[in-house]
C-alpha cells in the first residue's frame, strides 16, 4: 500500500493499466464539504486553503488507519 496516498480508493475496480482515485483523494473529497461548512470561503479562507485542509484531514485519516 502506498502510505502517502493510501492506495486505490476502489481496489475491486482498479486495473493495473488504469490509474484512478486514490484513497487520499477520496477522503479529501469527503472532508471538503465539512471544511467549507466550518470555514466558509471568504476573504479569510480561500479555496486553496480549504483544499489544503481537506488533504491534511485525509492524510490524518490514512495515518490513523495504519496505527490500528
């Protein structure tokens, strides 16, 4: 498993010749709506900052999976 990305999000659908969404991307996509809800896009929180926060949460979720 690629610890940085968590491997493929949907391994049963994954084919070696086709790269798809990583688990990190999937977790970030799931986290982004909550990040935006908590920190609405404005002059203080930009879209790139919200995306960065979502990926930081995704990295934490992958790290938490590795410790169990």
